[in-house]
C-alpha cells in the first residue's frame, strides 16, 4: 500500500471521524410509530458555554440544539440498532478543526454527555456500550500516536512547509524538493501504519460482535485480501450485517473479487490522452500491464524510471503498458506529469471518476476503471495476459516492482 494512502489514517487525529466520513452520517428523522425502546435520550452538559447553541448534522444540513445554563438535551428515534450522531460547534459542516466536532454512537435508552466548548473532541459519553468499545480502541490508537510522535510531528511540519510554499508561489523546482522531503518523512511513518493495521485487525478479531468492528473492517479493506475480509465479515453480528452500512460493507467485500488474480479483466471504453478511443480489446493478444497512478502520487512518479526500463526491455517481446491516472479533476497536472516523466511512450487514460456537483457523490460508477479493478491505493499495477485474465497484482502491500520485473522476465523467456 502506498505511503500516501497509509497516511490518510494518520493525518486526522480523531480516528473515529475518518470512519464517519467513510460510512456517512447515519442520522434518523423522527418517525411516528417507532417503538419506545428504539428511542434515545442524551442529557448533555457543556463547559465554557452557558447559553447558546451547538449543532447536530443531519446528512448535508445542521440543526441547532439550544444550550441553557450549560445544559442541553437531544432525543430521537433509531431506525437501526446503532447510529452515529455528529455534534458540531458551528453550523458550517466544512469549516473548523478537529476540536470543533464530536461523534456519538447512539443506542436505545438514556446517555449522558459532557462537552468542553473549547475542545469538542474530548467529549465523554456514558450509557452507550458501543461508545465504550470505541473509546477502548481509541486508547490503543493514542498509544501508537504517542510512540511515533517525533516522526509524526516532523511529517506535519513538512506538510505545513509545502502549503506555505504553495501560498508564497514557490517555483515548481522548490515544490518538487519539498514533496520529496514529505515522501521521505512519510516513509518514516510506515512502522506506525503497520502497527495501526495490526492493532485494528486484532480489535476486529477479538470484538467480532461490536458495531465498531464493522466500521473498522470497512476502513481496513485496502489492507486485506478477499478471503480475509470475508472471514472477518462472516463473524460480525447479524444485527450489524442487516444495517445499511453492514449491507454496504458486504457489497464492498464482494467487489474485491474484481481485479483479483485469476479473474477476467474488466472491460472499459474510453479515450486516451490524445482523444483517441481506447478499449481493453485493443490490447488483445498481448500482455498488458495496467499502471494505476496519479500525478500527485510521489511513489508513483518515483517508479516511472523503472517502468520505462521494463517497457524498453519487454515491449518488443509483446508487453504493453496502459497508465490509468487518478487526475480527473487535475487534467493539466496529469498531462504535465506524463510529459515531464517521459512516459508518453505508452497510452494513458483518466480513471473516469465523476461526481454530482451538488452532492459531491460519485456517479456513473460503471465508467470508473479504478473501481472496476478494485484499486484502493496508489501505486497499483495489474498484469493481464493475452487471453484477458489477470495473472498478478503489484502494490497495495502485495508484490513489489522487483517481483514484477522477475515475473516479466520469466514470462518472456518462456515464450522464446
């Protein structure tokens, strides 16, 4: 798995909120006819705010909660056994920092919540078993962060350095140098990422009936193979499996079969970087290496010289390469990277990622090449044989570029 993707877990301090982003905010509307035992009640106190408002987020909208004498109440009906409630300091769902919001796992019954207006992220909840399980997981998470604080602080400093350089309109050469520095700083966090992954899987294995395990499994899919993910999913509680997100998780796991070794490569119909039509059929009869990359992905770019070497060596023997870039919103960056890295000798396409401009939700998923090959991190390479069968994958914590070179040498020496 590329370090850029591993660090998605690291950058945000509050791990649970990342899971909230992945799964969506699960808030129910007040529906008549709900059973009384499906109703939740939160009695809250807030330090640092005597009278005023805080906010709960429902889908794309924020609703005010009145604070009087430092106290507030939130009640509602649950549509599912466990749901997630997001509290915010302000009504703006985009602005703010990690200290401006707090996540609660709702369960039927009465819960108590203590907030500090200066830092929502340190809120304390009682009355929710799921919240207790989340807090248990978070304690381990914090220990790992503390263990690697020096490396993490350095990485954050380099990130800030890059943002400041962009703001000051630094030259491309200066920005590239800082990107390289950031990449090296990120590499120092690889042990931390591995510890996070191992700790998460241990939690899932030891708490299979917890709703938190379902949420964590969803986020761990990039680090698992299909059989592993399916095994963990099968042990989850039936009550979680029957929720909206439990069903979504099941679908995501089944989608992991796409692009798996031994499966048929998914067809696509698109246009290349020069506007020429391109389909998978255009490569029939040849070995095709599909390189999933992006202009902003430092390890992807660092691997291009090696890829050029392999292309020069094996293209005359029947190898073709197709670059699939995750740059649909930064097409100029894509084109510049192809030219700068000298990789225009093979064909290039964008992945086909489209969003609804109003909701920012992905649309036309069937056109997304990355989704159809189950690409969860960059760089990833998929090797397709002349019959259209996937014979190997490289990256995503699996085989590396050295193994790719060995495999190509074996394939083409055997064809003599």
